[in-house]
């Protein structure tokens, strides 16, 4: 099933010179992971406090892209420079779900957004990531099946943040896309669970 995650190898190739430079400078994967987390918390906090300033929402797509880059870099440094650790794995998984929540929750303050739909989407996103991790527990393989993985969610919510920033936000359209994301997340959870069981 097509997912943005399939572009990861090409994305990593673009970032490899930077990851090698950072590793050679003594930057650790955990430092990169924590930087991505703090960036997400700061950006999410700003949007939570000033949701009415539409221009601030224009930063969301860029924050999500930067975070995606940092997530790729921390993994490359860990694997390619033999700096993997249990603490790093823990920070990586927890950092992802905390960052997602921090960046997606501010949408709840926009007029017309249905809070229950947004909260359900965030909850299912967390469950989908935990299902992928459970695959690793059961069989040693972390599962990333789509169709609504982390990168796909970032693309969707980044697009919606851009619409808010450009002042062309429509609550009905937003709620409709969130409902679609919920359906796709349910399918994602099923696909990851099925892969973990069958492996």
C-alpha cells in the first residue's frame, strides 16, 4: 500500500552528508531526538497560546518537515555510527507520540473543529505507533505499514496547517479529512497487527 514512508530511503540519502557531519562533530542520536521533541513542544505551545494568529500556523508544515528530517538523522547516526542504545529506542518512540500530540492538539482551538474527532485521530495515531512497536516485541521487527503512518499524518496535518495560515481554513473540510484519517488509521493498525502476527 502506497505511503509517504516509501520515500524514506531517498530522504535519508539527501540527509546523509549532514548526519555524517553531525556524527563526526560528536552529536549523539539522543541529542537529535530530544531536539526534535523540544522543537515540537515549543511550536505546539505557541500554537496553543496564539491559535487566533493565523500566520503562526504557516510554521507548522516547516516544523513537521524539520522534525521528519531530525528523526531520519537520529536513526542514521545511531545505525551507521554504531550508537544505538535502549535509551535511544525509548526516546525515539515516546518522542514521536509526544511530538505528534503537541503539534496536532492546537487544532482543537480553531472554530468549528470537532474536538472528539481530533482527539480520536490523535489516540488512533498513538495506538498505530504502539502496534508497530508491539511487532518488534513479538518478532523483532518494527512495523511501519500504512496507509496512515507518521509521515502521512505529518503531510496531512501540515497541509491543514498551511490552509489555516493562508486563511482558507474550512472546518467542514477539516473535519471530513480528519474522519478519513481515522478510517485510514484503523486500517493501518489492522495492517501492522496482521503483519506482526503473521511474521
